[in-house]
């Protein structure tokens, strides 16, 4: 079943190539959506894909990029969107 997750990550997640590594992890798991840095230092992700792929993706987010330090991962189900790929928003 395809689902949509709205995810917020808190910790050392900006300035550590987090968005690049997350894009690679999403594409490896056939996840569509986007990632963006937020003004408060957190990262927001809208991710859409098959439930088992989303669960694997969320598990990966706890580790993150090699230089990141993820303290908190919060997610909730959202509405399905019309995504064609996984983008990095500036």
C-alpha cells in the first residue's frame, strides 16, 4: 500500500550533507517526495512510497549522513501527493 509520511528531523542535520545522502537513500528505496532545510535548523521531508519502503527509509533517517547527529525523528501520515521523483528543495 502506498502511503505518504511528513517527517521532521531535529539534531545536527544541516551543513552535513544530510539532504544529499537522504536523496540517495530515498531513491534506493523508490521513495518520492522532497527534503528541505527549515529556518529553525531542522529538516522537513515529505516522503511517499510503499509502506515497507517508507519504514526502511525512516529507519535509515535515524542514522542519517556520516557527519549528522539525528536527535529526533517525528513523522505522521499525510495526504498522497503527485510526486515524480525525490527532490532537494533549497
